[in-house]
């Protein structure tokens, strides 16, 4: 049984202030000495970085589309083990989920799977009494979603606050916090959302501290904690990444990190370790060599387009990556990793493992995908079905090699990515917790080299 107190922070729509409130609550409760477990609904990689900074724990995603509804509660239990409180930041509007698939992957669905009370963050900047109708609609839309209170954001004045509170008195839902209009906390954005924590360092620390102070001053933390404690125990056993005990040497799996490669799920490293690998993180912006003894390479997502000059200038590492890939070693590359392995990115030389060129595009490619492995690779046997997510403003030409990585089934039928020698490279982000055999197969291929 899992009995961690928990809250889901949701909103009627995007840009209502969920990230500020959720991150601020994490920081404020952590400042009280509580062990706070941070979570994010959906495939987002950037918000969890701020969550991790606020709590000192890995930010973890709860994605009902990629991992399946049955894994949401076990993954939550795994991440929140031993904590005093869990805070789950929602995605988009409360009831928005995977396009055309009802409630699937919505914040509302995750709240129901976790049996967690929801705190609704409302942008009140352009309304007064109408806020009650808005809140009533969201609270009554799905009786299984328990909205336990409201935090009002962007409130203009004492008079405005009084009008909003009077209106909400009729709704029966308590106001758990009021945040006044203020200059936005310094969390700059660019083409894929907020700038990741790894790129901002001290500025990110200051931003999280400011969120915590703002929320602590404007919210009733005691009432929020009391609401979190109303969440019932969950019967789900925690997700467990461990396989059978692995004997013998542990092959080194190098995992790209640093400011250019910040998109990663914490469970991937845990799965690789459980499968018998020694996971070593390196920074392609600074390290001129791969970790000693590297038998396999994982290059996840991030922003290589922002750091193309620096990545290109690190010729010794590019050469080492190319030599490893040409030797047949297992290499798993997603999105940013795909671009790094290409011949060039925006005209700048990259590793040249793939005979393809990448460039920035005005078009955002975004959405969940259903995919099937086209051919055998160190990640998957041909025919393996997985769900994933695309999120990029770049184009790779050609988009698929002679042996593609995936056949896509939604939203359109196409092939995508590259499988050559030991390389599996694709735009598709996947969550290995849904198919742990991926990590096990990858490590086995590393071990036999």
C-alpha cells in the first residue's frame, strides 16, 4: 500500500500558472524540511528539471499514453517512496489529453489513477464573478475528479480578490491561495518551451527560489498539506526496474548529458543499471573522449541546434563517437541524438554516422505516436510495438535510411529513422519503463562486444 500525501496541480488551460505554482509549492514545502516527490503529467522534459531543483530529487513523468494506465500508479509509488508529500504538475488544461482519444493522458485521468485531490490554478486576470461558473464547470464535469480547492493567479488588487472570493463562496470550494499580478519569474522560453535548468545554472536556482517565496507568501500551505493527506492509500506495488541478478563484468554505457542533451527519463538510467550496465554520464560540449571502456552509447534529446557550433568544434569527441558507431557498438539516439549523428546540422559538421543533413524549421512537430520496429536492432526485435512522442523544430533529410527504425501508425503512416550496424536513431522519444526489455536487450548487446 502506498500512502504518500499528494496533490495534483491543474488548470483550465495552458499558461494559467501551473508551473509557477507547482514548482513553488515543491520549493516551499521542501524549505519546511519535507521530502517532496516531484512529478509531471505527460512527456515534458523541461519542467521536471525545475522540479528537481526545487526538491533535490529526480523529476519524474507520469505518461498514461506512453507507459499505459496500469503503470501510472506504480511509477508514482516508485518515485515517491519514502517521501512526506508528492506534488504532480498537470499538462495543458485539466481535461486535455491525447488528441482524439478522450481522457487518455490527461491530467484528470492521472488524478483519478492516483486518487489524488486536484488544486485548480485559475488565471483570474480578466474576470470576477465568472470565476465561480468556470470553477463549477470544471468541478462538476467529471464526478470522479475531486477538485479540493482553487489557487487564484494574477489577481490585481484587494478589491479584485474580494470579488473573486465572494463569487467562489457560492461554489463550495475553498480558496487555497492568491497570487497577485507580478512580473513573471525569470523563466525564459524559446522554440520548445522553457530554457532547461542545465543551461541556466545560477539563474535557475534564483527563479525556483522566487517561485517558492511567492507561493509561500500567497498560499495556505497548512490547508494544502491537509488536503494532500486526504488522498487514500493506493494498492499498487511500486514499479521495480530490477531484473534477475546479473553476474560478471558490467559494460560501460555512456549517456550524453550537459546543456545540449537534457531530455532524459530517470527510469532509463535505472533500467540500464538494473540490466547490468555501469552508466556513466559525459558532456559532448566539454569532454573530448568517451568514458573509459565505453561499450554502448545513449544520446537522448535536447537542444543540439542551440549548441551546434560548440558540438561541431569538439572534433575529438565527434571522431570518437563515429569510431564507436562504425565498430558496431550499440548506439541509441533519440531526437537530439539523431541530429548529432547526422552529417551536419545547420551547415555545421556533426558526427557523420548517418548520411543525412539536419536543419532548423519553422514548423513544430509535436504529438504522440504509435510505432512498430521495422527491423532488428540493439533496442528491439522487428515487430516490437511501442508508443512515443515527437517534439522538435528541425528537419532531417532524408528522414529515413535504407533500413528505417520505426513504422509510424499515427497520425499518418510513414517510416522514420535509421538502423545501421549497431545504431538505432530516430526522432521518436520513448519511455523504456513501458517496455523494459529494450534496456535489457541493449545491455546484452553491449556485453557481448
